């Protein structure tokens, strides 16, 4: 069996930055350290952070004192305001690329555009962006949603940073002709685009594709879905223990990639497990 491993698999810049900031804070002052929601969408990494001292709390009201870490997806305007009112020490681990998406959302709103966000309505990144906009905002998860919508005078379009390029283009095409003026900013992270492109290239060459990452990770789910369209034998797993040897029996070529929130140690365990079968 030959194993093809994606070079881009694993932590993106924003996730690595958030993890480094959280671990540095835990080393310096672990006593009253909290993450507002899971720092990243990977259960194993979150457990590791908790063991290091960064306790997860789902609501700002559950944090009595000390330091709060804002996760890589960003936080809502309400949570930011409440953290300041409670005089918590804030460590802002929001990915700079997510902040860029927030900036363009505010820019479009400020200049009178109705806003479309291409993304998952209940994803924390999208919820955070939405919270800063008081005007008309529509969250679009597929192009069919906007066909027949409008008309708009001025329409602005951005994307959740981990969305697929193809969906963004489909929505943009569906909106053409439905507004007098359309202004779009492609806010998809380039690392996400590269990872998806590389996964597609590998999926075309193999008998089975393995995608490693949290089941709650949107970008990992999309990666698996993209691969599955090309290679139906695509397995989305969180850890090596989830791999069934029978699924890989008689496979000559196996591909492996991982979501942007997947730690390197989990990827390495999966690689070792597959190599033992080779």
C-alpha cells in the first residue's frame, strides 16, 4: 500500500497562533484562565488545553474573574462588551483572516450595502460577524437560497473564511442581475483553498481517502465532502482508533489529509497506523 499525505494537512496559521497564545497564557498564569467556547474545533486539542489550565466556558457569565481567551473564530459584540464590563483580562486569539472578514462586513454595511455571508448560519465565526452588523444580513449556505431573491439596490458579499471557493463563486453568479450594484470580497482563507485543492488532487489518485479532524469542525467536514465527490471511499475520522482495517484491505493507494484544527500528533498517529498495514 502506498500512502499519499497532503503537505497542507493540519494546523493553519490562525489555529497554530491561537494554540500558542493559549499555551503561553496557561504557562504564565493557569489559575483563572478560561476559553470562551472551545478554542478550536478539535476535541483532543481542547482536552489538552484544559489539562494545561485553560478551562472552557460556553458563556461569558460563567467566567467570574481572571483571563478570557477569545477563540480563533472570533466573538460577538455582546461577549466583547460583557468581558470589558466584567474587567476580565482579554487575550484575543481571533484569527487575523477572520478579522479581515469582519472588517469587510463592517465596510460594506457602512457604505449602505445589504450583506450576504456565504457560510454556515450557526458557525461561531459567522455568528460573530453577524453580531457587528445592524442592517440587512442574509446567511447563505447554498446558491439556490439566493436565486429569485432580491432585488437589491446595493449588495455586498463575503464568505466564512473556511468555505469552499466553488460555493462562493456559485453564490456570486446567482446574485448577478439581482442588484443594481454588487460588491464582493473573497474572504476565504488562502490556506483553506490550498488544502482543498491539494485534497482534490490526491483523491483523484487513490483508492481510499482519509480525512482527519474533529467531527465538529466545519472545515474538516467540507474537506471530507469535497473528497467524497471524487473518491466515494472517503473516511472522516478524529483519531487512529476509529480506522477499521477492513476498510483499507486490498487498497493499493491511500490518501491522507486533515482539517485546519487537527494537531500534528493526531495526524502522525494515523500515519503510523496506516503504515503498519502497508
